[in-house]
């Protein structure tokens, strides 16, 4: 499951659970692009509940849309990642280093209040 919720004018909340196949990935990316199209200086709360590697077909769908996804990333300033997996925390913060204009910070899933406070901080 990949659920995208618009939370105010400049924030998206994303929930990921389970394994995505190609069809689910296409729907998820369509929804992500659609709901982020009017966002500027955005914030994102990305909660990874039960992570499974996506299918090869899903990875292919994502790779085919990389140029569009890179454009989408430019709409966001901060991403808070909620996960209980240490390796996902490290990977998400490493990914943040690849995009100088995007700050990614990982939190334990039970730190949602702290993650939301960090996202709301405009300093």
C-alpha cells in the first residue's frame, strides 16, 4: 500500500506498507505527482510501516519516471522519514545528501510528534 495525503497547502503525508507491484507503483506515482503539483517549499512526512522491496516491474515503472520524480523533489525542502528500520533511516539520510536543497531527517516511528515539529520549524 502506498497512500498519499495532502495535509495543508504545502505538505504531503505518505504511508508505505507492504510490497508494491508495477500497477500499484504506477498508481502511487500518479497520485504523488498529482497531489504535489501545486506545492512550493514543501514538507513531506513519509511513514514506512512494513517495508518490502518492490517488484522488478515496480522498479521499472519508477525508473521510467525518474525525470518527472526529480522535478517533483524540487518542490520540497524537508522530508521526515518515520521507520523502525535502522538501515532505512541511514539510507534516507544518505539520499538527502544527494540533493543539496532537500533536508531529510529520519525518526523512529514512535517519534511522529517530533518529526512533525521538525517539519513545521521554518528556521
